[in-house]
């Protein structure tokens, strides 16, 4: 049996109306009920006071005649005293022993409690609901008066109050619902237009969406969506650029590997095979290094703003990087060392990005930082320097500088800015035929992500290259 589709959720407009009108309606109806109860209480008190006045009016006409109680009112006078246009009124005058002196017998009104002079009660007489009061009078001698009347007027007034209150509240609630529906619809119209704009977008269209921001919330939503589109567009551009770079730059080393392999296969001399295999291994190493650099650059483009900074022990990262490159430096006859690690140094950054900076700068120094033939032995120093105020030109005081210094040919002042661009190589790289001109571009991008600044200069003795990353004071 196929599963039933899940019910669609309600619209935002319906939810807003429900969340506003339901509590408001409950509050209004609770207020109406309280108002009706209060009005009914005051109405009951007014009717009860009139009923009590009738009882005292009858009691005022009870006299002591020849030692016995007597009601000094004729039938006509009683009708005048107890007249009511709507209700039927009953009365009874009771002697001290409870026998009937005058009026209607068997009015079951309970006597007053304790020292109370009167007591109101709801009774039933001959199948009719009555409101009664029983009054105790002590002058000229004790006797009791009971007056009772039907409750038609009371019930009619209560129904009128309830009807008018509820009807007026319902009408007001309906008018408010219509007004809220129109107001919410007007406020949500820009959101519907925003949704329609997004739905009509093609998958490749990542341009910002125009937002008619009628409210601050919608403005913030539009900014968030456009920010997301911008980050996605940046990632897509980075992926496309990476794919194009890989396709363009790997074509040459792969063609060289293929040519070397074909040349080796065309000969039967093992010495030729060995020579060609060495060339294949060298070309593969260059291609692998190129792929690593392209991946690093693509990662830097993709994670822009997504890697929060944290405290990093810079001296520990430098020590690990030097130990990692030490075997390669020894094999190349390069003196690789470090300086400024005597005390802990902490900066705000990302360990992975700083490791990438150190790796690229040391790799570049090992490749291109060798002095000319007959010069001093090649030397590379990784140093951490706490700059004092005015100690270095272009570096503010209180900063921490992470630098890689070599004693090679260096980079001319005119070329330094150009070499920070992708695929730009210096004369030494072109002469050696190594690299792809991405190392310093990766370092520059990593420095931007770290909030640091890349500074290129000369070594302390005026020779070689000093590539430094300047971190702001913590």
C-alpha cells in the first residue's frame, strides 16, 4: 500500500493570523465572560434590593391590634405595594410560631442565619422558579415577612447583556481578522516576490537577488541569501579556475612523460630505459608538486571567511616545519636552521594556513635560494622576530614577523609585486625550469586569510630574499 503524502504545512500568513487571533479571541471572550458575571452580580443586587424593599414595606404595615399581630393593608393596597409590570410577586407574613398571618402559604424560603436580619434564596413554588427574601422583624413583636418574585426580567437582562457583548466582540474580532489578513498579506508580498525570484533562477545564475525590503527581517534574510550566493559563486569560480589550471598546466608534464615513455619503449638498451625512467620520475614529481599547489590555492579560495582564527603557538609550528624539511635540506647540501624560538610566541591565526605558508616559503628557498657557483654555502633560516617600534621600515612596532631568509640571488624590487600573481616566475625559476609560479601566490592568499601581511625584502647582509609574514600584535 503506497504511503500517503504528508500534509502540506500551513502558510506563514495563516500561522500569523492564528497565532494572533486565537489568543486575542480567547482573551476577549474571557473578558466578556467576566464582564457578564460582574453585570449579572450588580443586576442581582439591584433586583434583590427592590425585593427587600417590598418585604420591609409589607412589614411596616404590620400592627399590634388587641394584643395580636394584624396586617393593616387591604387587598388593593397590597397590590399597589407589590406591583410589578413583569414579574409575579408573592408574599407571606408569619407569626412567631410559624403560622401564616397573611399572604401565600408554603413559600419555602429558609430563615436568616444566626444574627442576620434577612436571607435571600432561590426557591421553587408551584413549579415556578422564584427569588425570595425572608426578613425577621422584632417590633412590635417578633414576626417574619417573606417576599418572592419570578425571575423573568433577570434572565432576560442577563441574556441581553450576554448577547450584545458576544455579538459586538465577534464583530470586532471579524473586522480585526480582515484588517490583519490584509496587513499581513501586504507585509508578506515582498517575501513572496523574493521566493518567486529565487524559484525562477537558473542553476548557474548566482548573481545577487534584488530584495524589496519592507521589514528589517526581510532585509536580513535577503542579505543572508545574497551572501550565500556570493560564497557559492566564489566556490564555483574557484572550482572552475582549479579545473582550468589543472587542465592547462598538467598538459605539458603529462606530454613529457608520454614522450619519455615512448622513447624508452622504442629502444632495447637498459641504460636508455633507466635514463628515461629517471626523466619520468622527475616529471611526475613536478606534476605532483604542481597538483599540490593547485589544491592548496583552490582550498584558499574556497575557505575564505570560513576558518575562524585561534591562538597558535608559532614557535612550535616553526620547529615542526624545520624538522620536516631537514632531510631534504641535508640532501641538497643546504644549511637549514631556525632563530627566535627561545621563548613561546602566540599569534591569532590558523595552524593549517601557517603550516602552508612555511611549507611554500621553505620549498621556494630550497628551489631558488641557492647562491651562484663559487659563492658561500647555501643557507636558509626560519626566524621569528618581535618588532619593536621603529625597528623595521614598513613594519609597525609590537608586531610578530615570521620570516624565511635565504642567501640566494633574491628578487629584484621591480619583480616582487608581479611574483605575487599566479603563474608568475622569476628569472631563477625560468632558468631552472622548476615550479609553476604558484608558491608566492599561495602565501599571499594565505596571508590574506590570516589577516597578516606578506613582506618581501632582502637578507640582513643585503643578499638573498627575506619573505616575512607580519602578524598584528595580540
